[in-house]
């Protein structure tokens, strides 16, 4: 029996890449590969790349230079190390990667990684393998399901892709060119995935897509289902206690999604809704196809449906042609909405996108200054949002043991990390925690005992707590 081959994957960028990396592991497991956290031990190294941010491809080539030395060292020791580049940089650069970095054995785009076993075999016989076409068939139909032990090892929260690609063609974005146009998976396939995850201890699902609320998959009734209707169905799966989704576009927020936030307790009241700019002039130049007031009205619809909803967003600073007046409109929007958190970036040109041809560039110094001002406002809002939790009792889904001995850590409904002193037997449960203090971005608190436990002597209280824990863990509650 051959010993297992070791696989090391380094992922960059978005949640979709995290999910794709896991599915690559699942695809290669039947070929005898097991994951290793140490790149030096690997028989196969995969760089799962992202092409959204500045100098993304150059970072990949820099990493390939380091891997070239490791591959040469492995060869001197009589070992073969294969190197693959996957993801959006692979899709965008294609043969250029092999030309610039001959150390690479396989280049595969994000829609074709189900071919990895065949590509590795092809590279073994011919020296190189390249696959960056958009296949006609759905890759999800070819991916093997994750093994139960792999699911359990990944924890109680999991991503599930329900939609890929984007039809919006924002002028700054490469997604339509690297991920293709919008495709939604059938409802029954998604439910099968979530059932398998729930059966193996997953309690929280984040459904993901490049434009997830544009979901329009075929339902079991033969009709097209929206994201809101899908969330209703997933909430019925035993064991799933929390549902999230990311990333959304303001134009695709429909009434069924708003209703899901009102009617489905499992849908978390935390919405990531990128706006990019508060200036209508810049939004038009970005081809966002909504105005700042359109965005404000969408926010208001959520708030009318769920009073406790909070928001995060994405912002681009220094888009070509952005004036100080445009930037002040962004600051005004942020101040008016009030975010629990947000991601902000300096504009970086992506080759092949329409915005790359715009000549009205903003100086690096001006972009730095504006980004600092924006981040100061966002950070102050996030800090205020976190401080508001002190003294309150909040529900926490516990995920894992913390770094500090005796602590476990989980997440609030707003994705805030919360630490308590408690047994790891509570991992996988949602329990009330009274928040006592704040340490950077983490909440610190204590478990709130049940009314029965409060009335018992300490020893009896501990026994009742242990019995309840054992009962809940046995039944999968």
C-alpha cells in the first residue's frame, strides 16, 4: 500500500477561494493526497490565487520564486514536488504563468479544478498541463463529496457555494472575466450538501457567491427560486442553527430576501452589502447601476423588516476621477448609515477592465490620505458598535478552543468573536453570554446560567450543566 502523498494549499482572497481550496482537497483525497500545513513536506503545492487586489499576479510570481528553490531542494533529495497555480490569476494569466515560471506544472482556472487529477497525470507524462477554458458541464457535478472526517475537522461553520460568476460588469472588476457569467446551482444539490454537513456536526452555513443574492436556481418544484426562498428551505434542515450569505449587490435585494430577515430566525441580522462609493458620479463611472439614495433605501428596507440588523460594506478610495467632493459624499454615506465594520481599499487598476483605460488617475499620496480618513470613521463606528455590547447578554455559537488555556471562543450574530472560560464540550452550541469587556475586536464575557442552575448549590449546578451538555451533544441539538 502506497503511503499518502502530501498536499499543501495556500489560498488568497475571498471566501469563495476558501471553499474552493476545501473542494480541491476533497477532489484529490481519492488520489491518495492528505493535507499538510508545511510546504516543505508537500508532494503537491497549490497556489489558489485571487486577482482582485493590486499586484496580485506579482505576489504569485514572488511566491513561485520561493517554491522553485524548494522544488530544486526536493529534487536533490530524490523527491518530486509538483506545483499548481489555480484560481483567478491562473484564469487571467494562463500560459503567461508557465512562460514566466517554468517551475509550474499545472495551471487551472476556478471553473476547472475538478480536472486536477487528470491534469496532474498529464503533467507527469508531458511536463505541463493548462486548463483555463470555461467548461460546458457544471464542475459541482464532478466534485466528490467531502469525507465525514474532513467535514468534522473543518469545524462547526461551513461555506457552501450556491452561485458563481457575475453579470454586472463593474468597470473596476475582473470577476466576469475570471469567474464567468452568473450560474446558480439547483436547490436540491445545495440541500444535499447542507444535509451532509449538518449530519457531520456543522451548525452554521454561509451560502456564498460572487453575487449571491442574484441566486436564481431551479427548485424541486421546477420553478426558479430566489435566495430568500432558498434560505427558508435551508432553515428547515435539522441541526442548522445559523444562516449567512455573502456577497450581495444592492440591485438584487428583493422582497423575499427582506422577508427572510423578518421571518426566519436562523438568518443572521448581519448583512454585507458593498456600495463602493457614496458619490453618484463615481457610482456611474463604476457601472454600479445604483445611486447612493438607492442604496440608502435598500438599507431602510432591511431596517424596517428587522430592527436589530447591522451592516458591513466595501469601499474603493481613489477611483479614477474621484474628487474631494466625491470622497466627502462617501464619508457622508458612511456617517449616515453607521456600519458595524467595513473593508476599504485604494483603487488598483486591473488589466482588461474598462476602468484600466481611464486616464484621470489619483495620486498615491492623495489615495493614502483619503483611505486613512475613511478608515478612521469606519474604525470609530466599529469600536462603538462593539462597546455597545458591554453589559448585554448575547447569543454566541461556540466554535473552538481559544488560545488562552480554559477559554473557548465563538461568534455573536454579528460575527464578533466572544471568549469565555468554559469547557470545550460546549463547542457547537448557541449559549447566552453576558459581555463584560472588550479586548481589541474581541468580546470577553461569562456564560449566563439557566434559571434552574442559579437556584441550585454550586455542585448541583455543575452536574446539571454537564448533564444538559451531554444530552444536547447526543441529540445533535
